[in-house]
C-alpha cells in the first residue's frame, strides 16, 4: 500500500510540482489525535483577526494588527 501512495505522490509531484509530494506523502501520525472542540481549542482565526486563550484561562480578541480589541472573562 505504501508503494501505491508513493507512486501517487510522485505522479502528483510531476503534475503539480514538488509541493504536492510533501502534502501527499505526510505520514498519518502527523494528524491530530483528537478532534478540535470547545474544550481543547486555544486559537481561532476569523476574517477580522483572531481569538486566543490566555494563560489565566480567559480569552482575548485581536485585530489584524495583533492589538487586543476585547477581553473575555
């Protein structure tokens, strides 16, 4: 099966360039062990900036320049 995946990756790399090889040949172990949910997420990006969980457990909203625009307790 690995030979088939490698052959597919090499074919894609010829068609799409070297980046395809890196993306297709990534090992399954590199995938996260758990799904992202409200209990384990610490960073959320959106069109106007991002939210980040702070060390004290609170959350902060940041704009596109990285400035804090709101804090959640």
